[in-house]
């Protein structure tokens, strides 16, 4: 054993980006809890943005990855890909190696953090449509308070092109979601049973406390998946390549949703193993923190 080895043995591994976690101040946690959303400026090192871009390119070039087309064939068409973790090693590394899991864990108040899902939303030039207003938790078979999403844009955006949020709505009613097969019709809901219909927010914007921000690459938006949110359209010459990641903590349990439609992302077999109220533990949801030994640097 050399001298360096004896000095470092037993010491904790140095965090990969030591400063990023310091950005999750008590004020950020308070905004996350009360408003359900907060922007954190310059939280991601350009290396992580490069990793996301490489993951996006892999996913787009992989014919086995389903590209969900919103408004197909129309001028405003855009695409979404779900659970890129399963098809892109870059997205896996992002989950384990970047500071995001630590940041979301601190916001949620959970030392343990699990991956739930991730989605690319790809709005390329040509003036993509809005992503309709919705909450995410109606689509997810989960209950509990320790849930968090982070939304990252690879492109600089104005506030009106960014993701928009109804502040405080995460603490209120859970509504039925929009139907992704028919996103242009505000009267079409996802389950069409069991949950109240979402009010037409776009038609009455001034009645709601809507917040959004200008975004520079490296900024992130942390939110509750229960908050009502909708994605701004892009300008004809603009583009917006965004990655949304969802994670959860200790108190999250399996829950059912109306049986008329599958939950998102689809997880066949899950409901045969878990009953409502069981902790959400399954190979579908790998643990990110503490980092499993096989995923650690230097292990
Ligand atoms: O980026 C978008 O337009 C939509 C994002 C979204 O709905 C989400 O992150 O849950």
C-alpha cells in the first residue's frame, strides 16, 4: 500500500460536482414545498449537458425507441420519448453520476432516491405546438409526498417557450390528464372516469397564478409532478430539446389509477407484484442514492 492509498482509505468519496448541491438552499426547498416549482440557475456543468445531448442523439437514431408524435402530420408536431434510461447509457450515467439525484433528494427531504422515469420532449424548428396543461401524478401509479421532477433544456429559451406552471396547484386537486392521442382537444381526457376534469387553463390564463422563466443552458427547473404545468410552443426558428426526469423518495407507495387506460410509462407485471400501499420497490425503479456499488466511480 503506498502513502496516498493509506491516506485516502476510509475517507468519503469526493462528490463529482461539489458545489451543485449547495444551490439547494433552504429558500429553494421552501419554494419547492409551497409553490411546487423553483428554477435553479447554472446547476449543471456543461459535461452533463453534453451527456444529455449524446443520449438524445442515441435515442433519436435508435429505430427500436418509440417516438410518440404529438399533433402528427401538423405544422406544430413534436416528439416525446419515454424511459430513455432503458435505451441510452448516457441517460443512465446522468442519473447515477450527475448531482441531480442529490439535489432532488434534498428538495424532497429523502436521503434515499429512486428513479421513476424520464422523457425527452423534442420541439424542433417550425413552430411546435404547446404541450397541453396537465399534472403528471394522475398518469403515475403512485402516492406519497416525496416525488420530484427536474426539467432541463439544452437550448436557451424565453419564458413563453419554457415549461409553465400553476403555482401551488400541487397541493390541491388531482385532475384527469389530457389524452396524448388527441392533445388538441381540451374536452378529451385520459381516463374519462374516476378523476375530475382539468379546467381549461389556456382559455382563462389570467385566472391562474402561472409562472415560467427565461432559461439558459445549465439552468434547471425542479417541480412537484403533482403541479399543473404545460409546455410553451416554440418560435418558427426556435428549437427546444428538453429532458424531464422524475425521482422519488422513501414515502412513495404503489397506488392504483382508473382502469380505463394504462399508467405511464407502462410497467407490465408491476401490479401483479405490488398492492396499493406497498413501498414502490421494483426493478422498474432502480435506486440512485445511495449509489449502488456497481455504479460507483472507483468501485
Ligand atoms: O417540455 C414540455 O413541453 C412538457 C414537459 C412535461 O410535461 C413534463 O416535464 O412533465
